[in-house]
């Protein structure tokens, strides 16, 4: 008897997304057909219950502005805000280092809000 180790796929934790969330979406039909261009960064623009058990989503692709209707959450993954803000949160604040433009804009906004409320 030949026994070989098997790797079992671990199902992703079920996530409920909200309108406005950013996600990575994979077009399952294109992916399984071996076609390119199957993965997109999208923003959720609508959600609804397709049945008692299943949620569905409408997305807009950030690059093309194409609307993707009736997307399954099984092929979506949340893009956490912490990842998007990492460069700002970890930016060095020494005078001799350069900040990214996003970090500078965020720091200016914080300064403006702080001085406006003082």
C-alpha cells in the first residue's frame, strides 16, 4: 500500500464585508480556465442576502472602474487598512530622512486638525 502525505486546503474564515471595504477579488471562471487577468483590487459598492445562508456583493474594480455584479465572498479577501497605512505608521520622523508624500499629507492633516481645535 502506497501512502503519500496529502496537503489539505484550509478554508478561509468566513468574512462579512461592508460597503466601502477594499478587497482582492478573483474571477473564478477566468482563473479555473487558465486565463490571465483574473485578479483585481476592488471596492464593495453593494451587498445583499442571496438566500438565508449566502451573501453576495457588487464590486467596482479600482483600475478599470468596471462593475462586477453578484460576486461571491468565497473569492474575495479583505485588504486591511493597516496594510495601506503601513508606510505612514512606520515612517521615520528624523529631520534627515525623507517621508513618502502620503506620510507628509497625513501629518499635515493631523497638524491642521490639532491646531484648529486648540
